[in-house]
């Protein structure tokens, strides 16, 4: 909108200075420029969608891979007018499997759009994420989904009910808020971070693969103060 207003301002000035003939000439040039900019923007949008591998099933899209070069990723809300509802297992994994060697396109930030309900196992494992935006439509975060990154904080949305084992392990978290919607937390979910205390809501009824008597050691680092709300 700003560009359009700016262009019309220039055209008005040209009209005042050079009259109608100069105005018409400049108008044609600006129209061509607008068309060119529109085509460029469409191309960029197409390239962004082409950065993702995905599957479609019953009118829903699951992102299964990323082949783009940018380390800052904005996952599209829709692809070909079909909603993205899930991030598949290992979709954005940052290491080559088997040799655990970092990939060349490790991510530093990711934006997950509204409408996504599931983040699969190891989805963003082994990157260099310092920022991850999770929408309040997500209900499931898989095992190791954000493990081995550089997150110092994370906002777990109030829609999440299940946090998988090792989901946020091996980051740099100094604080975390677990919402009252969460009912299940997996083993080692927040281990190897920099947390000092964590509030656990009464809604959490299941600590997957962990005995409650060993709960602090199995889910958080030793010494973290656990406050059961």
C-alpha cells in the first residue's frame, strides 16, 4: 500500500512539472514496474512453498522435509490452498542420520503457523534454534522434537496436552511454563537445560516411562526445584 501511494505521489509531481504528456509516459513506466514487482513477489512465494516436502491426505498436509537454504524458516499455513496440520517425524532434523553430523542448512529460527496440531518425533532435532514459535493449535509435541538446539526460552501453548520424551532436552532453557492443558510429560523432556525451578500443574497425570518417585531426575535435571501446583 505504501508503494502504491508513493508511486501516485511521484506521478502527481510529474504531472505538475511536465504536463499530461510526461505524466502518461511515466504512468506507463510505473505500471510496468508494478507488474514486475507483482511477478517477483509471486515467484518468491512459489519458491518458499517449493522449499518444503509434504504429503497430502484427506484434505490435510503434513510437512515431511525441508530442502530450502534459509536458516530462518516460516512454515506456510497452506500449500495449494490446503491447510498444513502436522509437522512429520524428522521433517527438519538438523543432523545426518547415522553419523550425527550437522547438515549445511541448520535452522536458527522457525515459525509454525496456526492450524498445525502435531509436531512429530525429532521434527527439529539437532539444529541451532534460538527461536521457535509454536501456535496455540498444537496439542502434541513428539519425542525429541526440539532436542539439541539453543533455545533459551519456549512458550508452550495452552492447547498442548502431551509433551514427548526428550522434547526440549539439551537446550539452554532458563525458564519454562507448563500449561494446565498438559496431561502427559515424557521421560527426559527437559533434561540438560539451565532450569532452576518448574511449576507442574495438577493436570499432569502421566509421566511416561518414569516412576513418580524418580520424577525430577527422569524429566528435569537433578537439583531443579519441582513445584506441584
